C-alpha cells in the first residue's frame, strides 16, 4: 500500500525523465551553435524533480567555462507542476501525446518568436519514455473497490485532475464514477470544469464538497493548538468560507453535497451545527467516518450523493468564454470564483503576454497557480476575503497541456522541506518493514 | 527488450530519488538555521540526474532571495556517478545499506570537521526508497540464459561493477559466472580487484579482454572515416594498447583471454593478425561473432575461457596495500597500471585531502575517475602513452560506498548531449512500436 | 569647463572608493569567520561604480571556491545613488561625517538584528578618503559668477540636492543664493523640503519651476519626431502636468515662478500661450534665453524671482510629520504630492520594514526612488496621472544619510548604456582638443 | 605626503573609469543585439576596482531578467592589474594611447575571431578620461629631490614599471635617473628588460638589488616571530635566493649592486656577513640607512652605484627572441630566470593560445603573472627552488599594452583584505589630522 507513496509504477519518474530530456536537448542545442537562436533569457520550460527542494527554485546554471553550457537563470519545478505531467493528464492517447509534446513552447528566440519542442525533435523519445506511464494504473481499495491512480498535476500549481484517459476508462466500465478535483472548489473544481470538462466533453452530475469541523474553526480564527477544543462561535465564524465554496460550485452549475469528515475530537454539537448550516444553505449534507470505518462509515453520505446524481444532471456553466481575452478570463475567475475586486497584472506578466500573443497561444484557457490555503492569493487570508486584488506576476505557456499558467501572488511551483522533514521519522528494518510513512 | 534501456525496473530512478533526498535535506538543514554549521562552500555530496546534461555541471543555486535557500556553488552528476548508485552496488544487504547511507560524508562544517548523512537522519527514508532497487533483477537473454542486471556505477566515473548482491546470487546458483567490469582493464578490472574483490572476498579465475580490429586501428592512428578499410600497418601500430591491457591483467594476477569481437568490415587477415599477436604474448585468444550469431558465435571463445578458468585460480595481486597513504595508492595505480611517470596532485586536491584526513576517511581505497578513451588522463592520447604525469585535480569522499574518488585530468562526472542527440531519431507509433532505440 | 563632466576634483571617485571600502571590509569580515554573524542574504549596503552599467545591477559574487569569498546575491548602484554620496551631501562637517559613516546599516545578522559600519571600524579610513571631497568646490560661470559644485545624489534615486555644506557657505557669503533641487517638484523639491530643509533649518523664499514648450507638448502626447512643430492643442493638453507641479510647490508652502526655457524651434505663440497659462494660475512667469544669451537672456526672469523672494518668505509646510509611521509618510507623499490613490506595499517591502523596525530605523524620514519621467511610478504615464496606486517593492536604509529609501515601481538605482552610448562620439586629438562631450 | 597613498592626482581613478567604460560598452553592446556576435563565454577584458576585494574575483553578472544584461561569468581585477593601467605605463603619447586603446582585445566572437575595442568606438572617450592621467606627476622627496610618480602596474600581476613617458622626461632632464622595476629581478627586472627596454630602446647602466638581513633569514627558514633574533646560520641558508637574483641580473646583461637595507634589529655581524657574501660573488655591495637617515644614510651606496654606472654600459641580453613562439618564450623565462625544469601548459592555456593565434596576437612578448613570494610559482617555496615545473593555467591578451599575460600557478589578479584590514586603524580628527596611514 505504501507503494503509492513511493515509486508506485514509476509514472512520476517517467514524467520527470521525459520532461528533463526536453530541457537537456534545449540547452544542448543552445550550446552547439544555437541554430534556432533561442534566447537564454526567455526560456519557458523548466526542469523538474520529484522533491520538495527550494534550493532549486532559482539558479544560474551552465557555469564553469565555455565547455559547460551557456550561463542562464533557470529554475526547477516539482514534477507535479511540470508540463509533461499536465500533458499526461490531459492527453487522449499516443498520437495526441506526441502532438502535445511537439507543441510545447520551450522558449522564445531573440526576435521574440516562439521555439517549439518539435523543433528539437524531442517528441518521439519523450513519448517512448512515457509509453508505460500512459497506461492508467488500476488498483483496489482495502475493501476491494477498483480505483485508477493515474497522473498527478497538483491543483494549486497545475490543473489538479487525474488523467482524462483514466476517467474515460472508468466511465466505460462502471455505473458511478467518483473522480477527484484537487484542492477545493476555487482550484480543483474550477479547473476541472474549464480545462478538463471543456476539452473532454464529460460533466459531473454532482460534487462532494469535503469539509471538517476543524477547517471551519481554522477559518474562524482558531490556532492549531486549540483546534481540538469545542468552539461553536469560531465554527460559525468560519462558515463564510464554506458558503463561498458552495457558491462557487453553484456558479459552475454543479450540485454540491457537503461531506463532513469527522475527526475524533469533533463534538456532536459541532458536527450538528455544521451539517445544519449546510442544510440551511439548501444543500444536502452528512457527516462520515470513512477513514475510520471504511465504506460503512460513508454509507449515509454515499446515499445522498447518489440521490443528487440521479436527478437530472445540472448543466455546467463556464465562467469565461473560450475566446475571451486572457486578461478577461483571469478577471472573471478573480471576481466570480475567488471573490476579488479585480486583477493587477504586474509589468512582467504584461510582457509575458506580449510574447504569448506573438507565439499565437494567448487565447488558450487559463490555469491559475494560486495558494490552496486561502480563497485569495495570500495564504494568510482566512474565511472569504473581500476587498482584495488578485496579483498576477507572470505567465508561462503550457501549450502542450493546452493552457496558460498564470502565477498568482507568491505561489511557488517548487515547495521546500520543513525544518524537520517527514523523512527523518521514516525507517525500514531488515525484514523490510516500513515505518513512519503515514 | 528495450525496457533495459528505458526505465527497466526503476532502480536508477530510485537511486536518483534517494540521492536527491539527502541533498534536499542537507540544503533544508542549512536553510533552517544550520545547526550542524555546514559550510556551503565545502559540500561533498552532489545531486544527480539520469541524463547527459552539461548545463547542470556547474551552477549556483539557492538564489532568488532569503526564502529560496542559501546561495552556493553546486553541481549535478549523472546518476551512474552518484554515491547512492555506488552504495547500491557495494552493499551486502538492508542493514549494511543503512549503515552505508549513514556514513555518507555530505559536507564539512565551518571548522573543517565532517558532517555525516546520519546527522540529517536521512538513512531510513533513503533505505525505504531503495527497498525494491536493492533486489537484483533477473532477466534472460534471447537464448534463455539467465542474467542479473543490477546496479550501474559507470567504470570511468565510478567503480564500474554491477552489484555485489547479484554476484553473490549468481555464485550461489550456477557453476560459471561471467560478470562485467566496466571500461577496460585500467578502469573496470583494476577497480573490480581493489574495491569489489577486496571487500567481497571473491576473485575471478580468468578475465575476458574484449578487443576489436577497429579499436586497434584507432589506437594505431586511423581516423573514423577510414576505420573500415583493411590496414595491417595501423593494426599493428595499435598493438601496444592491447599489450598494456594484457600487462595490467597479469599485474593484477588474473589470466587474460583475448576476445576479438568481429565486425563485418574486418578482413580475415586483420583478424588473424590480431589473434596471432595475442597468442605471441602467450595469451589464449579467439575471434567471436556473438552479436551476429548468438551463443553459437561465441562457442570457441567460451571453450578457451572455461579451460583457463578450470586451471588453478590465479591468486589476485593487489597493486596497493589497504594501509598505503592515499598519495601512494594513487601513485602505484598511476605507474603500475596506467603507465604514468608519476602523479601531480594540484593544490585543490591536497586541500581536499587535508579535509579527508580530518574526517578520518583518508585511508579508504581509491576510485579514480579517469577517461576511458586513453590509458592516460588525456582522452586524445592513443596507444600506450609514456612520459606523462597523472593529474589529480580534486578528491571527493564516497565514504558510504567505501572509497575516495580521485578526479583525474578533466574527467567530468556529468556528460553532455551531442549536437544531434540520439533522441532525435527515436519514435513510437500508435501501436506502441518503438524505433531508433538501437 | 569639460572638467566638470570628467573627473572634476575627484569627489565622485573619493565617494566611490569610500563606499566600496565599506563593502569590501564587510565581505572580508564574512569571509574571515563572520564574527558578527552577518547574514549574506540580508545585506543592506551596495557597492557602487560611477558608470551606467546594467550588467552590474544584479549579480552573484564570491564565486570560484572557498578562497574567493562567500557566494551571495549582490548589486552595484551608480555612485550618485550610493549611501556615501548621500552622506556627503547631508553632512555638517568632519565629526558629523564620521558619525554618519558609523551608523550606516550595512546588513542584518542571522537573527534579524542590525549590523552597523562602526562594527567594521570602517569610518576612520572612509573619512580619510573623503577629507578633500568634503570641501565644497568653488567655480565660476562663463560670466564670472561664483558657484559651488559639491555633491551629486541624483533626485530620482537619491535625495537630489547638492551639499548642505555648500549651501551654508553660499548663505554666509552672498545676498541671494540659488540652489538646485534635482528632477522636478515631485522629487527634488519634495526631498529638499522634507530632508534638507527639515534637517538644516533653512528654507527657500521662492522656487523657480523650469518648463519648456516641448515638455508641455510631450506631456500633451506629441512624439519626439514632431516635437519641433507648432502644436497649440498639444501644448494645452500638457498643461495639467505643469498645474500639478505648481500645486505641489504650493502644497509645500513655496511660491513658484515659472521659467519657460526657450528653444529655437519654439514659436512665439507657443511661448505666449504657455506664459499666459501660468499667469492664469496666479503665478509669475517669464520666458528666458539663458543658454543662448547668458545672464542677459535671463534678466526678466531674474527680476521676477527677486521680487517674489523679497516678499515675506512663505512658511514651509511639511506634508508628513517626523513621527508619522513609515507607511503613512509614504501614503501622504503618494496622495498629496504624486496624485496617487494610495500605496501598495508588496510583501518584500513589508518584510524589509520589519527588519527596519527591529534595527530602530523605521522612523527615519523617507526618500522615494521613483522615475523622473512621470508624476507616477510608471515612466510611460504622461500629464498628471490619476486613478493609480504607488507600488513600493522594497525599502533600504540609508541611516547614515538619515533616511529610508523606498523603491517605487521599477526604478533602477543603476542605469544602463544605450545602444549607441554618447561615448562613441567623443574624441581627443593630439593637441588635447576634446570633442563630443556636449 | 599621505596624498600619494590616497587619491594622489586621481590617475588610478581615471584609469579605473576608462577601463570600466570599455567593459560597460562591451556589455551594453551584447545587450543591445550583439551585432559583433561577442561570445559572453570568451571575454578577454575585465572590469577593475582599486580595492583588495576578493568577493569580486569571480562572479556571475547580468542577472535579474532580460532587462538587466546577459548572464555571464565575469571577474574584477585590481586597477593595478588592469589593461588600461598597463597601457598608461607603456604608451608614448596621446596618439599612441588612442592606438593602444583601439587594439585592446576585448573578447572573441562565437566563431573564435577577435573583437577589438575599436569596434566599440570606445577609444576616444577613454582617451579623454585619461588626458590628465597621461601627464607624469612631478613630486619632490623630503630633501627636495625631484621624482616622478606615474603609472602603477604591479610587478607580480602586470609589468611592474612606472610610465615610459616619465622615464623619458627624467632622462631628458637630469644626469642620473633611478627608476623602479617592481618586485625583484625575476619579475620587475625581467619585465623591465623584455617589455620596457625592448620597446623604448633605453637601457640601464646598472641595477640596485635591494635585500635585507631579514629577507635572507626568511628564505633561510626563520619564522616571522624569530626574525629579529641574530641567526647567522639561517642568514647563510638564505643566500641561494640572493645568488639567484644576482644571477638573473647577470643573465640579463646588467651589473648588479647589492643594497642591504638596514633594520634596527639587524646586528653588525649579520650585516657584515651579508655584504661580504655579496662581495664574494664579485658584486659591489653596501648597507644603507636611507629610511632612517635620508640621503645621507645612502651616500656610500650611491657612490658604488655611480661608479658602476659610469663604467661602460653593460649591453642587455634578452632571454627570448621577439619571434620565439609563445611556448618557447615562457619556457626560456622558466628555465633561465625562474630556475624551473620546464613549463606545464594546462589545457585551458593551450586553448587560450589557439584563440590568440587566430586573433594574430600570439607573437606578442609575454608578461608572467606570478607570485612575488618565491622564485617559483608556489608562494611557499623559499630560497632558490629546484626540480619544479612552472604551471601556466591561462593566457590573457593585453594587446593594447603590447603583451600576453601568462597566468602562473595560483596567482590572483585581485587581492583580498585580511582579517583585520589596515583600514581599521586609520582615522582623521576634526582638524584633519590623519593617523594610521603608515
């Protein structure tokens, strides 16, 4: 079971290898005469590593003299934020995969024009590296329920959904499919609708909005230390956050069901207060104990979900049109989804967009890289922040995946390890028994 | 079959992940207050990537302001040159693996003292990441012969031998074991003897020294373009190189058998001349067509090898003693193996050794990182170069693997892609058929 | 006469040398054990060069191995933006100079506390290097009028006024003193009032606001190419810029006189229209031809200035109080002087201010580094921009000079050379005749 | 008097400014489209600063994004090692100055061809900046003897002689001219002969070889602490160093006179032993007390020098011919002057020379940058080292000055400050009295 947290079937490693092959070929091209006239100051494609490694966020590589490449400012992103990971999750098959790999915008030339991965002829080799990773991985739960685990673009820094291929396989094999749209409604659900559903043509009949008593209290201002103490006042103070997420799902045309994931320290009064609040909003809601009791612990909730899903499917509503200008797309997300007053595109983002227009990718849909800690772009702003402006500091093309990444606030695409990384508590004994992984 | 050239069982990826976890934990430690007082200017441990990526040979990372780590000069090596790969190949089991991981010398502190991986408590998590990679991979040849493929430390930049675990498994399962000691007698064979045999206690009964007509002509001064033309004079001019390798094996106390790997363009006169020259040296020799004809094509050669191996085993002779000072170890290799007049330790290597002494690792055996293109440290020097001095420009500890790496000449531990990387010719079609891999 | 544009009396070189001595001593201190625990990631003091050299705006120095210093991100500013230049202009004498040098905030230590230049004991040597530069330079105009040329902190990136010492000398020697407050009323005049007058105690009786027909047309939207053509409509369209500057002087409690600096291409109608507009604002105004005709060409204007100055001196009005919090000081400048709606302190500026508070320098007056091309922080915004927010991206202490530098918009403290630097047209012949300097 | 140690007449500042103008123009050229196709990885020209600042020895500049220049590895040298300083000392006048400035080899283009300063059109502006510095500075000693102080290329890292212009002025104005050839006979005297005399055509009649008792004892192995104690044995042990210097002067065809600079702690026996040793070599020798007693203290010595000079002038002997290949020039210096067995040109030096050949400057005379602490390239090797090989690690063109700089051993062209820089003991009081400068 721990394999899913380790190398699993090696998909992430394959994504990392394919992604970094493109980068290595680009820099080798620059080194060997740079026939494509790539501007080392305007590279759009990052190396990746499957590691929380802040030391690699910003670097100057190609140092050490003329034999070692060409000095340039560079960056690594975590593999989950790499463009190849996004491509793996968005692709429809081998042929499409190769086309997407070809249309990766790797850099701009010195005249400001685009340079594509196909010009490096990297697509074939990358597709070979991804040939096994392309196949969805079928696993089963502890109770034997089948599940696909395939693709890992994080919802904060990428589009947050497992692969379209695995969705399609599931939709073709069973009556009811649950799929995950990572990191709450402002990130995962919004991106699922505008990026995944719009491309694939399928749509959800309902959405399970997961919340907890402690999340509400957190948004109500309670500190970590006191989070286990009953506090109805703080619980209620956190409701605006839940209300906002419910509102986002409705805005997107999806019926929400609120799932209250019970923790041992939650009191019955807290659970009841939270469930009742959701019902007051006109939304089905139920607590569940799935983690503790397995399928049985979620039976009541599952019933509610099935009821909702069996009604006539809500028709999706897109917040922005495919042909809205980029700035308008972001503005509509900012005001209709995040609750911002507007958007501030800093100069560097404006300059990025000029290049995107010249490259002909300015009209792609948008994937905002934004903190998952807040509805706003400031991870310290709790509840449902009002009176703020979304700051877009830069734009990167993921034209192979099929969208532009708007970098909001100070969201990093490469996390860092804490002062005491989880790894220090992990061990394996001589018999192969692992501890510390969960 | 191409899987061996792709991700195979994922061992290299696991090695890469484990190696880079240690580096990320070290830099996170420096970032979070640096309790161990690690000197960022004296780091001994490199990140790795399984890619020919010269852009990563020398870099400054930790840039971008105080939230992004601490600026320092850094390097990536290819995964085959990483210390964790060497550890995987040298280890005797899980317990030993963890001990080796703990004694990796990651850096020096500001007082010049050693900082070990165990102080980061990285060993448990790394061992978990390596738990499957630790198991030798059993494959079969096209004719059904069983073979282990396990461990990949290149012989030029690392110690060049597959894992001791797989050797032991093979020795316990069959009558005759062929193992590979990467990159000729001056690198692979020497390291196999001094590092692998000395630690493991087993020893070879004979050694197959592979050569080709075109290799001899290359060492005789023929250029790539004319290599397919019969040229007995150049062939003979290349013999000193073969003689030197035969001499090295004898110096190491191993009986050599010369295997002449036939190519289509080789003429019978060339083959005969080469075989006869080897026999004149008093060495068994035979041509073979293993690549073209499979096992059958190597039958005559195999017979010679078995004959040699069935004689009383030669007793290994170590060129240096375990307790020779480091400088003497290198000097003995330089003069007895490489044919150099002596060794020039440049100042940086001398300073490295002062730190190694302070860390208590100065008496480890030595693994020279040296070009495989020449017996000397200059990859343009053909034949059996005389009148030259081995230049050691630096020393890195691989104390987990159990040796010191002496960096000779300008040998890089991170290769680079050529102007037209092999990858541009690779492709996969919609049915999954791969081309261009071989 | 060209000497003023060349090395003059060497004051700028002396400032550069003194400034860079402090920086070299700081980095040598870090290198030699760093007893003060200076955090290389939080340095507050920059090296300088008297050159437009964008290549030095952002760099990583201390590279090349442990003998060459400690790698850190660093910057050069132009000498006119250096703290020592500001100190030279603000100081009251040798004793005060040394005190100011001592209280330069060079960096923060790893605990976030301040590190001062006095801890490096750099003040004595710096004062020696500045001993001659400290003495105001008395020159004369082509007509023999005495003038002091002393100190050169640019008004956009520094405080924009010549030395207080030279002002005092002039005030003690003559009936009427004209002094320069560099770069328009939003920069030079504002800083003269809040920084120079507030410290020194002296105040101007009137201010000459220099404008030109072509400046008004530029702010009215005319491009460079058409600037010499008569265009009354555009001229009038540019008046809001003049109005704003007049308003700023009145806000500061200073009587403005508008001086219209005539160019050959200006038409009489343009001149008249501009002068009349100024008079309509209730302000004295006159054209002048000082550059073409010398003192005679400015006689009418001079008369107006003397009249104004002989009236009862206007009492200065400070826009912010000395004990206003930093954010309020900047906000008052933004709204009362620049015409902004408010201020956006980006996160890095907020973090800078936390360090300033800890260092006890948060209550110093403020010197905004802002473009001189616009009243706003965007050098492309003409006229009198409305509906914008001042962006402060960072704060640096110039505690020796006695103020905090707020970095507004994208204002750089190190300019760059153009595609065809003025230097390419300069020459000197064998007789020492210089050409191309003007 | 301290002015000579401070800014003096500003010559060094002018040199610094002119030098850095060329560098700034080069980088601005690269930034603005790089029409000359300058290869940022093959720059031959360094910025300089008149400061011991090791932090600037190796850096990456041009960082901070596409508006801030082009990232490249760069270096600062101390102004005394700058090419413009060398040009100032070698030039014959304004016209020649401009020609030399034009033929500075600033970089190589991407095809390996030379790029000259004249292509940047920087020569006119630089010559203007140097117009006053070009004029020799006439000062007088405490006793009123006239002296020129002009030009400052250090003898270890540059050619070590004051300006040819000042030599010519002196030769035209007086009967006897003493000139200085910085840093002993292996550096200053050798370079004076091969670079200055060969170009200018004048030649010395004799050479004063300055030594001290303590220098001999140092070369005899005495440590700093014990240097003041009488030690005849160590004194004699140091004689081989003196002998070598005497030999070098004779090899160069110059008559040496040994001047023993007396220190207070020297005993008469030590002085006598040293003087007698010199006389045993057949060389005139005398002690002197010039520092303590002024001209009077050196009268005996002066008499010896005049006697020697009045004899028929020795004819200079050049150790290498102007048309010897570069490698041979260096080899002849190594063996005939330094006492080395030979030269080791490391690969980077060989590659530098290929570029120099392509640029047509390979046949210039050579100026070795070598430590002044030893006759060898290792500053710890005392006496007259034997059995060593000169290591040349790189070559830089100073084609404007008229020579190639061969970088020997680990000689740095940018020194660093010590743990307690002399500056910390300097001060100036309110009356302008300086202390701590000497």
